[in-house]
């Protein structure tokens, strides 16, 4: 007999399916071209990285960590890795976490104190929202995406109703990403720092930057946006994750020594999770060795050339409209600042399916991942992509826009059903 809970879950899933929002696990075919993954430097298939990794796996080592970092999971190897990564990024200290989600949620959940305020970009990652939900800071306000003017208005408004900020008795945390995962645009970080300096008392404003999609890609040797702008001393916390361009797992929180000690004592994802194994740590070190030695510069340079090429080709596409004058496809603004491109369309599933049938792995992004009205097909470039593959993808998008081969016309019919 079916339980009430099973029936409830089935009904909830059915409602999501009816809204075309049901998530499924999928696998790509072996002969398809990757324009979807976050493997920007194509390191997951790199013989260079594999060789560097295998060097760390010679000799005797434990396969498992043995427990939480605070119990039996710590090691000299992990501590040296933290020190070396922090030095590469110009930070006083670093603390490894099992994932970027754990790092963000852990920081936002425990660092802001009662009475503090969190102001965050409206497009901030779900892991930050999870941390804020658990935070003692009950005032949490968003500002318009990448808008310094909106940030300024929000700060002024918060100060007007919260005298503790003006008196210096409450802290304000400003949460942003350096490169945003859905649009591929870059935060105006220098202007955000200036805005904070102007409107907040000294030592009461703290900026937290998620560098997940900038790691390995942006800045000198892929050190990230904060380093690229020389703002290492102005940003309170940086979160660098290893699962994108570095093709590993895990993350590091770059911070001061005292913040590191505080997180060790209060960040629950760290305290109550079995720590990463030696093989996982070795993979992180092998990837970072490619960065700090400059051996990954060939891949990074090629990636940026491909970004510029795809950007130029997309600008050649005319924006089409349907019979009612609504835009069907609108590409991201240029010039591109990252390997992530968004192709905005009212029919993301139809466009993605059209491209997938042609052998290109792209993904439709729909609510609740993005706001309603901001549906898109997300395209990510990688070092292993060729200019001919990029040209073919653009041509495929163009065919769909023009309604050929069952493209835009079919999409419009489907949308009316």
C-alpha cells in the first residue's frame, strides 16, 4: 500500500513536470561535443594533469582520511596544501572544505553575528542562501545584479533604519560572485569596494567573494578576479572551488588567521563531515601545480582566444522575433568576460534539444535556477573546443533561429500547446 508521503512526493514531482521544471540525471554520448561542463581548461582529460597527479600517488598512502578534520582526518599534507594555495592567491591563510557549497554555507551560517546585516547580489549562488538561512544575521537584503547604484541605495536604506551600523556596533557583509555562473558576467568589484568605503564605518564592512568560476581562468595564472584587481587586502573572504577549471573536488576559504580559527570551531560543514582523502588532496595539489608553475598558461591563453572567437561569431546572429514580435533569441552582451555565455530565449528546451540532436552538449536553464523570463541556453567553452566546432554550433543556433529543420517554427508551435 502506498504511503501518504510517497503520494505527496509523486504529486509534487508531477506538478513540477507540468511546469516543465522536472530535473533528471542525464549522460552525454561519447561522440558529442562538450559546450556544457565547467571544465574550462579541459584538465579532466589532460595527460599533463594525469601525469602530475600520478606522481603524488607513488609510494604508500592511506586511501581514506579516517574522519572529520578535527578528529582523525587532518594531515601535514592538507595543511601544507592550504598554506601553498593561500600564498598563490596572496591570502594570509586558507581552510579546505569538501565542496564549494560547504564552504559558502559554512561561512555565511557562522561568521555574521546577531544584529549584523548581509547584503547580497540577487543572483548569488544557492549555497549562500543556504548559509544565510542558518545565519544569526536576521537582516538579509538583496541588491540588483551587478548594480553599484542599487547596492548604494540598499546601504543607505539599511543605515537609515539601523543605527547600529552608523555607530559601528553592527557589521555589514556584502556577498558577490566574481564571475556569475548563469550569465558569465563579472562583478564590478573595485566599485563595490569604493561604495563600501564611502558608506560604511571603517572596519565594519566585509566583502565575501565567491571565485568559483574565476579560479584558473581570470587573472594572472588564473589566480582570480580579486588578485587581478589587486584587492587581496580589501576582501574579507574569498571562496575558490576546485570542481570547475581545476577538474577536482573541494574548495578553500581564503581569509585571515583568526577567521580560519573561527571557522575551524564553528563551521558545521567542516566539523561534522569526513574530510577529503589523500587522493582527492593530491589531485588538488597537482592542478594547482599547473597554475602556479605557469604550465597551464597554454590552455588558458587558448581558452581566451576561443572566447573572443565565439563572442565575434555570436554577434553575427540577428535577433529574430516570433509572429507577435517577442524576441526568440538574444545573446549575452559583449565583450565576453568569461567562458560562460547565455543565449536568452523563451524556448530554451527546444533550442537545447535542437543543438543536442546535432551533437552539441548544451543545457537549457529554466526556473527556479533562473528567474522566470530569464530562461536561456547556457554555453561554456573549453580549451579542447576547436574554432570549427564553435562555428558549427553558431550555425546550428542560426538554423534554429531561422526555423529550418524543425527549429524555431516547431518551437513556437510547442509553446502554444
